[in-house]
C-alpha cells in the first residue's frame, strides 16, 4: 500500500485566506485553524502564511524576511544590505521548537529603506529599488533567500505541515487584517524552505494550488522585463505577472484578470462591444502572460486580496462572507472551521475573480453584473 507522501496527487495543495475589510486586526489563530482542516491535501513538504498589518510600528519600512543556509551567507548578504539600505532594526526571527519542523535555516528579519545616497541616481522608485535588491540576493548570493520584502507584512514558511509552521513561527502572537495560508503537495519541484508558499515580491503574495503548464512561456515573457525566475516553482511567475501588469504597466485588476485567465472567445458575446475590443487587444499584447493549466490562487496586497480559478475550474475554490470578513479556501470545511454561520457561501465560476478590498477600496467588484469596475488595486 502506498503511504502519504509516496504517491503523486496532482490535485493536492490547500489554500486559505481571510480579510477584514475594515482593516481590523486579528491573530493568526484563525488562519492556522482553517488550513489545518485540510491536512490531507499536504504531505509535510511545505507550508506557509502571509500576514498584513503585523508591523504597525514599522509600517513605513520594508520588512525583509531572509533565510540563510550558514553564517557566511548571512555575513555576505548583510554586507550588501548595509551598502544599499538604511537598517532601522535587524534581528533573528522569533520561533519555537516544533517536532514537525527540521533542517531549520538561519532566519532573520530586517526593517529597511533605500539609502538616500544609493537612491539618488537610481532610475525608478523605492519599490523598484527593493525589488531589484531582492532578485539580486536570490540569484547571486548562494545560501540566501528573501522570503518576503513588503511593508507592514511578512511571509512565514517552511518545510512542514502548515499547522506546524504556524506553531513554529508563533503566529498566535501576531495580529493582522489579512492572512493567507498554504499547505503544499509538491508535484514537479522538491520541497524546500524557499519553495514553500506564499511566494512574494514587495507586498504581493501568492498561494497556489495547481500546475502552470505555460511556465516556460510565462518565464521568458517576464525575463524580457528584467525578472529572474529561478526559484524552482511555477508559482513564482504568477507573483511576478501581477507585479508586472499592475505595478509596472498600471493595468487595472479587471484587465490583469482578463490577461491571466482570459475568457474564451465564444464568451466575449456576454461583454459590451468596448469591453470585447479591449479584451482582444489585451490578448494580443499579453498573449505570453496567459496562464494555462489547472490552478486556484489567492493573491494579496496591502489593499486586500483576490482569488481566481483557471477558466474551466479544474481546482476547487469556495468563498464566504460574514459581516466585514471575506473567507476563501480550497474546501468549505476550512471556512466553517473558523466561521460556522457565514452570511453567504458560494463556489465561484472558472475565471471569475472573488475580490475583497479594504474599506475605501471597495466596489471594485460589482456582483450585480459580475464585472470589475474600478482601477485601484495596488495604488
């Protein structure tokens, strides 16, 4: 008989997300309880969380969470950091021993901003400065990996089951207004600390269930714009595509969704003539950004989160609302574990985004006609 971890389960992996639209913070207990219900969708080779609003005292600083394989790697990276960044605070990440977590790297976090003298002649804003620094570390400093780099947020991930990862990082001690979680069942790449989800860049974070068969096409497209995809997972390209399309190319969330999970040509008759023309133009310009293959994802930023299925819904996804909170998960049971009586619960259609934005950013999604309207998702 094959045991858990010895058989390939391509529909595996679990995702979960909770956001309070009013920006009220709550501890990491709920998100850990939610993802723990889906234990069987993982195999202990990866688990992780993204949390927003957790560093209010350093909300104007970029929070770098970095893994090091050894002390030499840390010394080299810190030399590079000190040469380019003003470090307000640095220290070892608080953790506790957990028997489900092994081979722990050295984990440090830094609250930083670009040094003015290094930033003066830089062609780009502070976000681009940090993004390039992250890619430099991840690609050219052996034994180091930047797990997250956004403001007032952080990624907490490891090789292990997600409930053990949450205990290891002491997530009950953090409070945030948005949490996402992932339980990994690696299908094409090895389980390693950097390869656990979420994948991040700046304040973008992505948790993903599925396989992106268009990875090579997406990767080559991104590399034309200076991105380096070398982290051994297809989820990396999803993170970078959102960053490119929305932060750099300033597309609306509506347009971004139309690019990544484009409607079938026969479905365009349901759109207005102007919208049809725009979707066709986007398909031509960004054809290499289309995601093929089965997927369900939750993408988060400081302003909220959006969940999305592939166009024919080959991976499960359920959403629910209760008061100011939006819940998203791979299974209904994961939602009911933390919210037994939702006001509304539903399974979104393939390619139909579920959007939960903070108050003041709402109405980007109008359920009256299932269309996206406003433009500000990352502004």
